[in-house]
C-alpha cells in the first residue's frame, strides 16, 4: 500500500474544491490558492491516473463521469477520516456531529422515544435528528445514518441487523367477547366485526398459522384504517377484533383492557424488527455507537416483552 503524500492530498483537495465550487477561481478562493495552482494540481492528477477528470470550457468546468466517481469516493473518505479524528481526539464518550435516524411512527413514539434519553446522556455532544414516519425512507438518497424497520426487508442495498421477532396476534376487549361470543376457529372470524389495518400486505386477508397449519380468512368490519392507534382505540371500546403486533398491544394485555383471541394462532410470522443502515464500507463512529446502544436495548428481548401487570392494591 502506498501512503498518501502531501502532493497527492493537494491534488485530491483541488478536485473536491472544483467539484464543490464549480470554477477554478472559486476553488482557488476556497483553498486560498491561485486558480492556476488549482488547475495544475488537477492536471497532475489526471496525468498520474491517465484519465480526464474535468471538461474545461472558457465559461465553466464540469466533472466527467470518472471525475464524479472519484470525487464521490474521495468525499466519503474525507468524512471517514474526519470521524476517525473526532473519535481519536475526544474519545467515544465525546462523539460529535449529527446522527440522522428514521423510526416507525407508532412503535417509535411508544417504545423507542422513552429509551432515547439514555443514549443522549451517553453521548451528550451528539445531535440526534429523528424522523417518525410509517413510510420507508430512502436511507441513501435522504442521508439517513440508520433506521428501525418493522416487517419484511426488501432493500438489498442496506446492511440489516435483526433486533427481534415480530409476532402479530388477535385480540378484543372483554366487553366485545361477552356480547358477540368467542371465536374458536379462524373461519369463525368471518362472522365477527374485524378491524382492518390497510398497512398489512395481505389486507383484507388474515393469513393465520398454528404450527404447520395455515388458514386464510377474508375479514370485514365497520372500521378500516391505515393508523394502528385508531384501530387500537376502537378495539378498547369494544367495537371489534383487532390483529396487531404484540408491541402495540402489550400494555393493554397487562392492564386487562384487551385479551387474546385464538391465542394459538399468529399471522405474518415471518416479519421482524430490524436496524438497517446504508451499505457502505466505512461506517461513521456515531452510527456504530447507535448500533451498539440499540442492540443493548433488545438484548434481553424487546422492551414490550418486559411489561408486567400492575400489582394488586
């Protein structure tokens, strides 16, 4: 491996400055060098690499495709070097910079947001920006460092770490079951008022599993929504039977507001809870810190699995 000497670093810095500023004059001003110095450095870089990096005209300078690729790689390497310097000089406890995260809206607000203060206390110099949304953000295009995703992953550009399983179960309020009866087979759900979540990939079908047995039921009911919290409110009020993730229902189960329906059956059992991040060779230290911390939060099981019923008065 050949070390980068100061001359090669100056050439790459000149390329980045021209890519950022658009002209030799502006690049020279940013580097505090004469424009001819910037031009000579890039010419030397082109000669050394044997490829044209810039298209020059009397009015503007434009990067070639090769120049754009090289500038992007050098820019990423510069950011990695900066992260390494910050980590080396200040130590992991003093990580600085902006960490941009994406959390699922409902789960994020209910279970992840209450955990965040411990992360912020551990790394007080970090600025954490969080987008709470049910949409799947484009981590690469929108500049996110990491995201928590629920369900089945499909984006192969991402590095994924499974934090835990995702169990979806059926439930209803005791009041609903007293008035409408308790279904004992999946097919009996067709005779009940079932609350429909349109975000479910198989909607309006519920694909239920018990071991190796699978039953498919087409549900119908008086309320359909893309908002799981609204459906939860309806289930609490005794409107119908709800199918949802255990993370959404855990507190209601513990408090007795809702009870399991067909407890031996689950649906969409292949899903999971994942931490995902862009597939890049070098991960910033701030992202690695979050990866380690979120893994700690799920190491003993997801937070909702540790909910206990209130003690008797």
